[in-house]
């Protein structure tokens, strides 16, 4: 959320209003001359300005990972990284379990959030492969999202059948994901999208309690009000639609095992119109395509491979794939234009025209700040020049107090704001054209830039100290946070030590009420060596 104040500043600019007006009129907007971080900031500013979800499409998994890490700091309530595979959809084997479970988790959350339209401040990131038809339709997937609430009623036979239908394996003792067990009125299940397994305590046919438990010790932990279960894979949905009996799914033997592999290649046989992730997104979503030329090139190579694979595909359950599960990137763009509110095409290369498009691009003319590690005098001189041009200047650093002190030593006044949501203080500094330092110690790769069209300057630790992110851009599935692993603010005592994911170890001081922007919220005051950090209690965990 550190970058939300920058987005707020950009949202008040005249250019933002002009871009929104053009986007609403033309329904497509080409923006070029911007690098990765400004791309995310501009896309988030436009989407949040219209209170719309954001879907970012990239060419590779590595780029998707980088975008997802940056979007998590841009004020979105939830950021989902939807995993994809480079394999052909007609291969006689299934994608990796982590990929399938990650897809199921994102799809289930999108369906549940779509039922509550007021809670759609979400961003989704995926590669262009997610735009290919590789999913069952929404109407077919919904019945397989099982929601269990405290106090609901269900017979033991019904619950057992539902768990088997979702593909969970019945075992004597639950230890890993995808397993469940029953001991009288107690049912243990380990959802494929959760950090910890859950113990369902029934009183007759009524669900009396839901508790997380430790799979190593089997000890019950905190209570939870609700449990969301997704299938363990897509095979049950496809096979049921094909009319294949459940007893055939679980038959044993080498031949049966080989036929169960790669069932997703029969998706086109089961459904006349297989879905893509586009079908699961709200129709008011802003679609942002990062480097469309690269996405088109990657898609073309993959489609050629899929076409060859389709003609040599093997049968499963005595059926061969009949309908294709691939399409060209131009067909995908046509669907986006037909079904969604608007789309952004983002490119780093500045061009005057766009191929095969009547719309002229907008050159935002972003340029990088010279990387001058430990040459603070030159960096201070660069910032003073931009301050004289009355640009809004932000310092995003893991050690903001040190950065501010170094700039002040070289006649460049700056100030550190410990709370990135203290918008009145930040606005006051921006009116005074004082560089504002914000603390960020996440894993995103941040690079400083000058964005003259928005009159904005952002400086990172890369320009100050030559520091680079050591995280490898790749997909790591993020399970739903377990309640037992979150901190209850009401149980904290003054002097207790807490660990913040981005800021590290601090000492809890007190719980206080603050009013900002005519909104009163409870905040936890956390003492650090370089100041006090205030965190909204409803976001603390």
C-alpha cells in the first residue's frame, strides 16, 4: 500500500482526467514511453479512479511476477497472480499440481467476490496464456465451490459425497493438502487453497464449530466462521459433463492411471464453448496489456505448437479431443473489445502510430533517473532541478530516514512520513514541493523514474545505494491466510514485539483512534528505531 499515495497524487492531475475521458470515448488507449513501474502506477490510477478491477496481461511468467509484486504496494485490496503453463492443452499429462491449485484458488475467489460487487478493489495478473480457452464455463464451475458456514445443516452422507466429488482423498489422518477424514461427528479436511487444515465439528446435522488445526500435532487452533473448498483439479467437472461414472474415475491399475492424466484435453468435448479467465472477470474490468507486440509474438509461437499437438493428440476414456482449445491473439483482442469496458495497451517503446489501429498513442515520455550509487550530491542536484520544475517528488526506500538525512546534507530538504496513508501530511509536503520519503521493504523491483506528463518523480534505493531486488521472479502460490497465523490486535499489550512483513520487528505502543479524510479508524502505534508506524487495525495481520 506504500505507493497508494503516489497513485492518489497522479489521480488528481489534469492528464488523468483527460486519459479517462479518452478511454471512455474510444474504449481503447495506447500508452507508450513508460517502463514497468510507471505502467503499473498509471493503470492502477485509471482503474481506481473509476472504481474498477484491473487485469494485467503480460508475455511471460517472469514479467507477471514482477507486476504482481509491484501492484501489491499500489492500494489494491487483493492482488491475484493467476498461474499458467507453457504446455499444449492436448498433452497426455496434467499441469503441475501447484499451477492447477493456484488457478482454482483465484477462480473461486473471483466468483465469490463477483457476488459482492461493492468489494471489487482487486487486481489480477496473468500471462497471455490465460486468455486461451482452458477452463470450464462459470456456470459449470460454480457448483464445485463449496462454502461451509457455522450453523449450516447437512447430513454426513451428503458431506462425504461432496468431498469425494471435489476430488479429496479420504485418509485415516489428514496431513497434506487434498485429504479428508472422518471420526464420528468430526471431519478434518485440508483445502488445497489454505495454509492449515480445518476441523469441522458437527452436532447431529448442524455444523457447530470450524477450527483450524496443526497437521503435525493435530491440535485444534483458532475458530473460523467460514470454509471455502475448491476441487482438487478440473477432471471431476469435465468427466461428469462427459457422463463418465465416478467409479470409472477412481479405478485402479496402470491403464486407468494413464487415462486419468491429461483429462483437460477433453474440455472441448465436454463444453461447446470452453472459458478463459476473461469469463470469470467482472465486465467493468479494465484490461491492461503489457507490451502487446511481445504478447502477440509469444502467443503465435504457442498457437503453432498447439495446432501441431492437436492433430497428434492421444485419446482419453476412449475419446479424442474434438474441439480446439487455442485461438490467435487477434481473436482474443477482438473478444476483449467486444465484452469489456475498456483496454489499455502499454509499451515502453515510444511510437507515433500503432499498427492496425486508428487510435493514436499517447507518449508519456517517462525516463529513468541515473543510477549513481552513493553519489548523493549528484542525486540531490537532480532532485533540486525537478523541485524547481514544481514536480511531485517521492523517495521510496527501505531506509528512508537515512535517505532523508543524506539529501539534507546536500541542501535538498526532504521529510519521512512513517504512515503512507497519512494523506494530509503527504499533501502538505507536496504543496510545499518537499520530497516525501516512504518506507518500502517489499520484494518488488523498483526503479526510479521521471514522468514529466504527470509532473512526477520517484526515486528508489537503486538510485541511492545501487541496491537490486534479490528475489527471483517466478510463480509462488499464496494460500489463504490462516486465522491462527494472524495477530489479534485486541490481545496485544504495550511493550509486545510484533513482526511486520515489510517493516520488520517493532514494539507495540498503543491502540488509538485517528480521523483522516473524515474517516475515523483504529490504528496500532508501532515503535521502530527511526520513528512510529501507525497501521490500520482492520488491515493488521
